[in-house]
């Protein structure tokens, strides 16, 4: 308990933008969020009052951090599974636990669990040699998708291969890989679900995500022209996965919509980029809901606050010209109803520096406002 407030302390391992926005959500709840940061310059470390410097790969650092917390949760999936398990064995409440989180950490473990549960996904196989890849391509056709089993994100650790020769430059004997059939898709969807230790669950409206070079650049809530039947299937699937895997907290289920139904792509067991729109667009944001869930508080309603909500990611752009602070000043003047979130990061091309959110009743107009604002923030010009 926090001696100042008498309320539980949530410790978040990692201090990136997710921890930064979770810290913002903790304040109205009267909660204290403690963050484990690798550097005082990490996004959440710049704004939170309770910051511990350490690394997520050191059990000693994690154990010392946990000593001041009532519950531990995560800003990312990179904490080694065995360390999470050791923390729980030492008596610390850790959500999500190791048995659940490993499905978001290891793509092979996830695929095996989905097959066992009868949940549809792309055809896949573990792969460690070019010969394995050739055999898979011969059976399922080319191109194929090669992924590192652990550690890939935002397009990193993913390769689209049209022939086996390219794999010889990718495969590393020290890493584990999976290969998946590249399936024709109509679009990508995401379902955000929250689950508490008590077993209460909540689901937000299904969203469409737009990817560019493996990075999400836009989220549309709700997904346009999605039938009630398909939306129901997606929501039911997310709730089922959360329960069967024993998830506590927020989980994002990334989906492919195909001409033959939905396929599960990947999972994330934390607040997720596909849910940033909920800060302004839902009565309860994913960040507040994650805190409620890990604390076993009653979950909040996920009703939308507008007919359409569009979130656009701000990626690092070309150097030179106006800095982001000056661009933000002009953008806020030109689009006063578009909400801007900056993560406190230094700029480099392709890096997620922040996002903007627009709301309204006309989808085309809402998208245009969000895209115009983020385009100006990205590269300047005349707003």
C-alpha cells in the first residue's frame, strides 16, 4: 500500500508510452503507478513521480522493484518468462502471469495453443533451416511469411519471402523461427478485451487497423461495414481466449478478415496501439481498464463517445525544418478538436512519437482531419 494514500501500488515493468499513458489513467483513480525504467529519459520516467531505474532482464532488479508494489504488470512482453514465474513463486501478484503471457511472447507457443483449441489461424510450422522452409513452401505455396518466434514487433523480425534463397540471409542458428502461409486478406481487425481475476470481462467495439511497412498507421473505430455477425464472432473469440489462457488485464487480439472468415494473427497482453483511440473515444480507456483489471476492481463501460473515432500514429519524419514542438503548436491551432498525444521520445524515421485522435459523425471527414493533422506533424508544410 502507498503510505501516502492508503491505496494499492501498481508496478509497471517498462517505461515507454504505454506506461506513460497508464500513469495518466491512474491519476483520476487516486492510484499510484510505479514504473521500472531503464533510463530517466524513458517516456514514463519523464512524467511519473515513482520511478525505479533497472532492467527487465535482471531478477534482482525486478525483485527489488516488486517489493514496493501490490501488483506487477507490464509495458511490454520482453521480460523473460522464467523471471515472471520466479516473481510469482516469491509471492508477488503478477498480471498477466507467465503461463498466459508466454502466448504473447512466443509465436510458436501461441500457434500451438490455437491449433489445440481449434481456433483458426494461418497454416504454420516451426522452422530452423532453409530445407524446412523449402518443404513448407512446397506444401503451402509461395510467398511465405517468416517470423522470429520471440522479440519481433512493428515489422521487425518479419520477412515476406517469395523463394527459399532469401532465407539463407535471414536464418540465425541462435534464434527460433516460425513460417506461416501468406493468406489473402480483406483487411486487418483488432479486438480489445479486458479480464479481471474475478473473471469479469469487457470488450470494446471491433476496430480496423491500417498497416504500412509492418507498422500500424491508423485505427478506425468501429470497423466500417463490419456485420454484426462477424463482430460477434470476433468478440466471442477474444473473450474465449482471455478465459482459456487465464489472462488478467487488457489483451489485444489481432485478426485477419478473409473471404472465408477470421484468422488470429497475434496477441498482445497489455494496452495496445489498436486501443489508443479509447482515451477520448470510450467511456473507459484501455489504460484505466487495465488498472481496474489488475487491481480486481469492477470494470468500466466501453461505450463509445462518438459514432466514429479515428486514431493516427505520428511517426518520426525527416530531420530539419520546424521541430515537433513548433509543429504541435500550429497543429493545435489548425485542428483544435483533434487530440494530440506526444510520448516524450526523440525523433528518428519510423519511430512512434505520438498519436492524434479525431471524433465525429462523418467517417470520411473524421479520417481526413486525423490524417491531415498527423501528416503536418510528421513533415510540416502549411497546415
